[in-house]
């Protein structure tokens, strides 16, 4: 990730940050999954294209669930993160 201009985050070894002027993108790596987001959204696609030229990527579209976190996209463009599926499974296991 460093060769693409990302720097390692001090808050976690799997989080990388890309800054260009006032724009920022975040890349989270977990085993063989990569989640990338940024603002403005036009910043993200060129980064994905760069990765795709080096790695074999399989783009799964808009993120809706990762690592136990539900990702809900609002009409305004913001996102809401919840653990509802995780807690539902946890309660179900506890009651079984």
C-alpha cells in the first residue's frame, strides 16, 4: 500500500490512509478482503484502478456487511454502521 501513496495508520496495523490535498481515502485490509472509502468519491475509483493493475481484484460492489458490522447507505451519501446482525446472532446463540 505504501507504493500507492498510502501511509500506515498509527491506530491499527490493517488501516492505511491516503491524503491528497484536502482529500482523504481509507483502506482497511483483513486477510484477503479490502475495504476502501474516501472523500470525495471521485478519489476512490482511480485508486482502485491502480490496485487492479497490480493485483487481481474482485470488486463486490457497495459494502453492506464486513467483520460483523452492518453498513447502511443513506440517501444523503453518509453511512450508518451498526452491529445489529452480530447482536441478533449472539442473542440467538445465547437462547439456544
